[in-house]
């Protein structure tokens, strides 16, 4: 067993999760969200695996034009939507060159298209409506006006209408319903394609499916809800592992690691694991955060350091140097580690660093 940390990416699980998307949105087209290097999983391999399961109409969504170009460079031929759209005339040329669809969310973009009609001509666009998230998009009262202005820029007149939810991960929060209603009022009578739903909405807000769904985190096997009382049969795609590189007998009363944040209550074996915040394991994971040693849960003890963490091996007397340690993934949902470290699974997955060795396999798709 190598000392280095490994992220094993199960492409079979990814494909399985795509099936779960289709089960919840059987009549919809899919815009698979693969921004931020496919949520830290590696955009090239993830996009290739997803493409294999796509219909010709499905598409990818990324944040920036750079990410879209990266997708083209690895051979993706499906439509690609750049969710942040463009800011300069040079961007418009890139959209043409790489056949990228852009989201228009701000007046500055409309003006740019009006001023550069030649570069705007035939561009494929979505218009984003701010129905309550207040991040990107036009205010409801401005939408009709903006839509009309876009129709006169020479851009492709098949302009989709989209919005994004702020609180869809909380099924008890009625903000999502309000956002859906606001969106429906605005788009009523417009035959354009619509898109509202992120993962949480796909799984929990069936009234929001529209024509296109935009799954992100569920593709990677993470339950998007704040209260996770439903099992959606998602499978974790990334399993992050390392190995025990030392087991030390530490005596009662001695403290462990930087700052001495944990003190041994008795003489006990302490395992040292070859992973730390330099690999993307969260430094704020507290004492007690679960870790799997040979498939068995043991608690993290002491502070997370750059290359190492320590674990309490009192329940694992047979553990030995070289044994496998899983930090999250199969057998240990990343959601649990995120809760312990007071963050979200998205951040942990995106934060795995370049030092970690990535391996891809097709896994079981049953
Ligand atoms: C506009 C937009 N749509 C869809 C998604 C996918 O969201 P999720 O990963 O929660 O499914 C994101 C991700 O943040 C997004 O920004």
C-alpha cells in the first residue's frame, strides 16, 4: 500500500447516479454540472463517462468559458453551457469558436451584445431570472424587456429561461415554492425552454423540473439535503483513502499532535494516517470525526496537520502499519465528514489537492 493519499473515482457509480437523475426527471433533458473540475473528480474522465450515457440532446454546464474550452479540448461534443456567460467581446469570439452556449444574467452583457451585433450573431443564449436567490439574474420586472432586447441582437432567438434556487436543500423552507411561482408567472406564455432544478430540486421539488434539469452534487453521489432522512440510492463516486504509517503506544495523560488538543485517557494505541490538510482533508475536522480503518469506524484524535492525522485505535488492536484508511466515500459518506467539519460535501470534494493520486475505474453499476 502506497503511503500517498488516493482518490478512487468510481465511474460506474457516476453512471448509476445519472440513472437516478433520469428516474426523477424522465421527461427532462439533462445539463450535467461539471464545473470546478467536476466537483473535484476530474472533468475529462467524468465528462467522458457521462457523455457515454447522454442522449444527443443532453448537455454539460460549467461556470466559465475557460472550463467550457477545457471540455471541448478533451473531446466533448455535446452542448456546453457557461453559467456565468461572458464579459468581453473576446469572450464572444470564444463562444463562437468553441460552440459554447452562454447565460445572460446582467445588463452589461445585453449592452455588449447590442454594441457588437456581428459578434453576437447566432450566439446560443439562456436568460437567467433572479427569482429570489439574489446572486445572478434579472429582476422579474425586467425580464420581458431584456428578453426582447436580446431578440434584436442577432443572437439565436431560441433563448432559454432559467433560474436558480437558494434553499432547495431544505424541504421545509417555502422559499423554493415562492421562487417556482415567480418563475412560472414570468415565463407563462413564452414557449422557450426552461430550467430551474439543481440536485435538491430534482429530488425534492417535482414542480420545478421544467424542460431541463441541472444536476451537480447528486451525480457525485452526495445527498444534497440539510436533513438527510431519505435514501435516494445515490452511490459515492469518490473514495478518498490513505494508510496507517505508524502505530504508537501513548501513555495515559499524554496529549496528541499540535496544540495538544486531545489527551489519552489511558495507555492506548494511536494510529498515524498519511493524509492531512495538504491533501484536502479539512483542518477543522474535530476530535471524534469518523475514519475507517480496515472498514471499521475509529475516531480522529488531535489536530489535523498538513500531511497526517491521528486516530484512536483502541477498538482495532489488530490494525497494523500499511492498513487502508478511508477518509470518505464508500462506507463513509462525505456528508458526515462535512457535518463534523462544519462545511458541505461540495467543499470537501472540490478541495482534494493535486498531491492526491487519482485513479479511475468502472466499478459496479448494479
Ligand atoms: C446555476 C447552477 N445550476 C445548477 C447547479 C448544480 O447544483 P447542485 O450541485 O446543488 O446540484 C449549480 C451549482 O452550484 C449552479 O450554480
